[in-house]
């Protein structure tokens, strides 16, 4: 199915209408559809697969399976392994907690991974992510580390005997002494724990104890991020920033370490972040992700650059590619990367000499990412989904491209009646073409007008795609089953549409975003498909911000749900852990240009607010701090606008546990049931108090 404007959707709907007209008992049909709709719990229980890693010889693929553990109230991840030839698969890990980030040894005999499972080694800190290794043929995993901090990343040396890993330094003695004397407190933009590189060798089969790790980098001058071994195993290239604070990402540069003497040399020092180094096969050059000196790297295209391993002048090799790149690796025939292309995602290869870029995977209308390669780069593993398909793990030969599905996660969806997804497009107020994903019920009819619910993605550089996935935060399948249309707009600033489109919300946040949303609503109303008096909107993070903008700016909506949203950019700027965000998008601080902060803040328009609004927020959110929600709630309450605020205790920006995600979705389902479908809200249950029986009554 190709991308279309709104008009061709009507043609498809005619066929659906003819089918539905033959139903003899619409009441029974509706009841059957409802029974085939996934419950909130069922959606949360759908397993999902991620992060496939193909073995060096291409015969097996190890991947992650995530599932809900209600008893532990956690989404837990285990490792599975599939045989490419037969398609057979089995669990590789089965311990409590999660196992992630699998990595094959270059000789294909071992798989290293990270896990927060209960440790085997004495004095292992509880709940900390440690490094493990397991035979590729199965058996019991062996714990290699027992540090006080979570292991952040790992990579095998080419000799298959050594593993490099990055980890935050433990608390220094001075900090521990301070806590003992004064109790717990922290100093803002200080008290940093730096991440550093370590190396550990595989234990001898006869040894009774874990091997000792060797430290490679140290000090307070930088904090290590991504890293990669040189082909000969003598050096490690790594990125590092001035400290471990998230706002210091701009200072990431590329370094090379000689393992023999731990000497370190900075080879890239350009403005903006430079990360994720990958060696050329001959070890003479290094490719890396770069902002290419862009001051506004939060929304401009990320590039791939190449630099001599000894240092020199970097050269951008993807300057002609108009989208963010995600560097994967450097093979014998070019540099491989992933990128979004509108509502799809694909694998690409760039020739570092000619700069020519070619797309490698098929089909065109698929969302494919998470690629890994065999030693010779002739085979790959990846995660992908086509239109209206659930995400699966695949293996493929690269040239010519021929893929094979290794998992059957979509089988979980059998028996359910699910919404159809289709890419549509419309014109925004300024003439910009906006795409979105329209969800319709299987019995979609041109003779009906439907309620419309707008679900707005975050980012703002997120992107919605026409693939199946488990519902999170918003019970979309249940909304559609109740008779609503759902549209998910890829408003200006979304990924996949190129550099210029991603910059259209610069100094235009909220204002341009709202125009993109409401123009999509108007386009659907103009088609005659939508009941204009039953329209709602919801979103989380940046989607929550746009939803708050809708609440404060429009009387076109019957109900809104604001999830972890921004209400006041000045409040946000002063409280967030990513203070560069607003100076990047608004090109000013609130002290330099208060008017642009006022123009783009929902709270500035609160006098216009009439829409009943549900507010949801994590108590400990540092990305979008909760004062934003309290400010919006108080303003709506002062204006007499119906408002309900729910705070999820102990959570940050994301609600990451199944029971609380259940609560988030149920709150949204009830809110829109009340205001879109007219259901009465549930009354709080009370217990009637009875007077205690008298002694006289006792004798009766």
C-alpha cells in the first residue's frame, strides 16, 4: 500500500462499506467486534522483540524478547537464539530480571550480555547491571563483574578473549565521607561520577574466581560514551564529553586509546557532539556520527564523517543525504547506516570515497532498523514491520537482498479485530504538506460520521508509522473498536522528512504544531467522516505539550489528555535536565527574548481554555518537570475548566511498569468515554458505616 492523500482512502472505504452492508445483525456484529478487541492488560502482555545480533558466520541470531511480569510489576527482557536455516528458536537466558545487549565474540563461541539478575559472585550489589558471558551453545551464564555501578556498554576485542566495557566510577571517598557527616544532598552541576573504560579477560576454565578487570581510562577530564576496538585489537576509539551531565552532550569528541600503555589522544574536536566511532577494515580511518559543527544540532541533520585514525581533517561523507543518519558499522564495501524515510525506515550504505548513497533493504514500505552484520557483511539481522504488521526479527542476505522471518510475534494478535493503519496527507495553514497515520475500524463506512481522536507523538523528532504495536499510554485499539477514527499526525519537526521540515517549528513551537493538527482534523471533517462535535486529543512529552496548547488555544475539542507536557517554556527551561532544548528551538533564553517564550507557551492562552483536560505526570520527571503540570492544573481550575491531575509516584518522564501503564491507559479510556461517548464517570466507592451493636443486641 502506497502513501496516499485523503481522497483515495474513500475508495478503499467503499469496498469495506459493501462488505458491512451485508451484515444481517449489526448488534451481533458490534458485540463480536468488542469481544475481539484486546483488553488493556492483553495489550500490555503482548511480547515484543528487539536488538537482533547475527553470529559472525551468519548461522544464528540472538535477540531480546520483552514481556510483562505482573508479579514483579516489570517489563522484563530475556535473550533468545534462532537458527537461521531452520527457523527454530529457544530461550538462551531464563534467570530473573532482565538480560540485554547481547554481543557475539568474533569467533562465534561466546555471547556476552548485561543483566541485573541476582549475582553469582559474593558481594554483588543488588539490582546493579553486571557483565555476563554464556556459551553460544547454551548452558549457565558466568558473571564477570560485580561493580557498584551499572555497566553501560560492552564490546569484544577481535581476539575473542577480551571485553571492553564502560561504567560510571563509584562514589569517591570524599563524597561518602560528606554523606556520613552531613547526610544526603547534591550540588547542581557538580558531584559528577565519570564513566570510564575497563577491560576484562575471559576466565580460565579451571579458575574458581572471576577475573580481575583492568582500568583503561581515568580522571575527571572526560566521561566515556560509545567505543569500538581497532581491527588489530591494539587500540580503542571512543567518544567522551566533559562530564556525565546530559546537557554536556555538545562537548562529545573522538579519542583513540592505545591498550598497551593506556595513552589517549583526541583526534576530533569540533563544535557539537561527535560520537559512535567505527573503524575502517584496514584500521587506518574512523567513521563517526557528527553534528558537523551545527549550532542547532537538536533539529539539524546528523552526519557521518571520516577522519584518519591518527587525527587530521574530518570529511563529511553523507552531506547529500537529507535526513538524520544512525551509523552502524564500516564494512569492506562501505559505511552502513540506518535512517527514516518519511513513515518508513531503511538500511543504507555510503561509499566513503565517492559519497554515493544506496538503499539496500526491501520492500520500500517497511520500518526496518537494528541491523547487525556477519563478519563478511554479506548477511544481516534486523527488526522490521510492514504496513499493518507487528515487529519481527529477520535475517537477510545483503546482495541481492533476500530476507527471512525468524520470529512469529504477530501470532499473539490472531483472533483480535484490529484497526487498519494507512498513511494520509493534508495541507497545513501555510501550505506545508503534513502526513499522518489514520486508524479506521474494519467496518469503516462512508455513510457514518465518527468521533475523532488525535494522538500526538513526542520528540518533537519522533515519527508515527503505519505498523502494528502494543498500545502504551493510550488504548488506541479500544478507541477504534468503540467507533472512533484515530489520526496520528507527523507534525512539523518530525523525523523522516528532511532538514527543512524538521526546522519548521523553530521559533514556532506550538503555533505551527497546532496548525498542522487542526488542519488534519479539518481535512477529515471536510471528507464527511468526522463528527465535528466529538473530537479529542492526547499525547505524551512533546505530544503532551501540543495537547496543552490545544487545551489553551481551541474550543474545537471536547476533551484533551496532557501527558508529561510543557505548559510554560520558562518554567520548563529553569527546571529541565536538558536546558539546551529551548535555546535550540527558540534561539534564545527566556531572559533574552521573553516574548518568544510567551508566544509558544500554552499558559499564555489559558484565558481561552474551555476543554476538559486530564493531566498525567511522573512524580520525579526531570525531562519535563512536574511543575509544568501543576501550573496548568491550577490555571484550569482557576478558570473553572474541568480538570483532573494524576501523579505517578516514583516515576520519571516515562511510566515504565505495567501496573502503572495499566493505570495510565484506564484513566485515558475513562476520560474520553465520558466526554466523547457521554458515559457517566464512575462514582467513588464508599462503605456505609454502621453503628456498633449494643450489648443488648448481643444478647438477642
